[in-house]
């Protein structure tokens, strides 16, 4: 089963020591359920395996930015990789240490830079010369001298979904090596920035760890060149991207195996390693719990219409991704060919397609597995649907970390006629 922290006990699906039917009873459906132990174990695996190197693990907030999850990781000492002012706000609300925040992303605005500088974040990963110019000016106005890494593009093709591969020359991400080299060597043009790092991120949901080592080799060659040219590079950020199994027949790449390879490659290189894992920390530690509303037979298959939809979990619709779906109560049901679909008015609103699975009846609960990463964070209110609740389980304790939205939440900030604004 591609989950961690979840298992059957007496034919009922549990998260740690709490049954999912209890959670549905108490908090309703659809509901995201996370295992604190699984998140902590995954996070700790990185730190344990990297212990031999100076390093920092910056959890990628975009994978799951709920305050309860961020606070859990902050308490374990995580740093945070953010891509917006909103994510920084979340990290600070959750008690994260601003000094251990790295700001990535291709489109930082001046006001986001100002907010980050005011908050005293650790460093910026810059993705274009234009951004470097603007950050230098902004830092000057703040009398700040932030640490900067250029995100370089190693031109490596990672075998993953095209929407989440980022390491090729024609992707919007990163700076080609030659341009980066020129910017580093002209750093005197940017007196308010300290160019101490190099960063790279080649994509997400990557299974073959060799491509990370290939990217690392290329970046290390660049670091050596820069050092020869007198640039004092101290830190190397290798981004995130380690994949996880979504199907029972797949094997999740081991975090410690991946990290051990990084330790080997970086030993004696006098560099602080930063990594930005997201999915591999939270992905398998969460499920989306949903209830079957109707069962609708079609010619060649059944439709199980559930109360979760593409607005709750868009990954199947957007990336054709597979999520195992299991009944919360196991019984000896016949196996049928089914689509698990939501109520949203789009044919693309499916959570599973042509899936051989046990026949379930209205009222039964299903767990959509491996939904801890890029699940709730990509949820929307499409079709007037309040966003789901989220709960964090720790042993036998259940914490509601996000209330289900209400209809009032759906219209917050709106007014039927709008406030009048004089034009000029
Ligand atoms: N660092 C940077 C600069 C990134 O762009 C990303 C992910 C990460 C770290 C974290 O990567 P991870 O360890 O989670 O693979 N919505 C898509 C995934 C988008 C990933 C975007 N960047 C999905 O549902 O599969």
C-alpha cells in the first residue's frame, strides 16, 4: 500500500491508532487525514542520512502548507523553501524560523522581496538577471545584504510528467550556466547581495536518483570554476524532487539511499548542502477520506460518485496521476470495473478511471491514498464547493488543523454590488 502511517486493523483502515470511520463520523467528509509519525519519520530520514555533512533540510511548503504540518516540521527543526509572500506568512504563523527560510521562484515581486527582507529570511534563490537587479535595489533600500544563490539550469531531462520537469533549457526555470557564471563574476555590480550559493532543482516525482547525481556533478563543476574565478561559494542547494510510489507495485526510492549518495559526492567539498524536499516528506503520509454518494451503472462500468472531487484533489485530472483508492471497511465485495468521480460538472472530474476495485455502496467510506502532497494545496472552490477539513493524527490523538469551509467562507470579501471606486 503506497501510504505510510495507515494500515488495516480488523478490516478497518486506520491512521496510526485512529480508525478513519471515527474521523469521518467526527469531522465529516471529504477530509484530508495525515499521520504525524509518518511525516516526522520521513523528515528525520533526511537529517539522519545527511548527518555526516553540513546540511539544512528546507521543507518545500508548496507540497502542503497547512499550519499544523508546518508547525510539526518547525518543531523538528526544519527550514522552509517558499515561493511566495503567502507561504512566508504561513511559515511565520506556524512558528518557523525566518533565518532558515529560502525564497525560490521565478516571479518574486518587489513587495514580496520587501516582506522577506523585513522578516529577515536566510537567502534568496534568484532565477534571472532581472530579478537579481531588482533584489539588489530593494535590499539597498532596506540596508540589507541578503545571501543569494543563482538557480542554474543544468539542462537535464528528468523522467517525470512534463508539467513538473524543470531542468531543461527551454523551461522557464533557472539560468543557463554561462549566464550564471557571468553574473557571479560581475557581482560587484550588485553591492547589496552576497553571492554565496548555487542552487538547482530539476523537477518533481523523480524516481531515478542518478539524474540528481548527474545534476550535482554539473553544479559542482560550476562551483569549482566559480571558486577559481574568486567567487566564494559556500552553499549548494539541490532542490527537491525525490519521487514516491503511488501504485502498490512501485517501490518508493529510499530517502536514506538518495541522501547517502549526496554525502559521498559532497564529502570534502567544503560546501553546505541544502535540499528542498516536499512530496517525499508528506506525500505518503496523507489520504483524502470521502464517502460514496451514489452508485451509477453504465454500459461497461460503474460510476462510484463520491463527495470529494477534482476541486479537492486535482492531480488525476491535471497530471493523469494514479492514486490508490481503498475502502475504509474491508468486506468481501465483488470486484468491478469502476470510475470514482466527484459531483463537479466536468468529465475531467475523476479520482480514478477504469479501476478494478471492490464494489462499494452509497454511504461507504473510501480512502484516496498518497494525497498528502499537492492535495489540499491545489484545492479550489470550483462549483461552489467549500474546501475540505484537514486532521492530523498522532498516535490516538486527532487534531483538527483546518476546519471545513462554510458557505460564508465562499463569499468572504465579496459584495453583490461592489464598492464604488472613483476613476482618477
Ligand atoms: N524546490 C523547488 C524549487 C520546486 O519547484 C519544488 C517543486 C520543490 C522544491 C519540491 O519538490 P518535491 O520534493 O515536492 O518534488 N503539483 C505537482 C508538483 C509540482 C512541483 C513543483 N515544484 C504534483 O502534484 O505532482
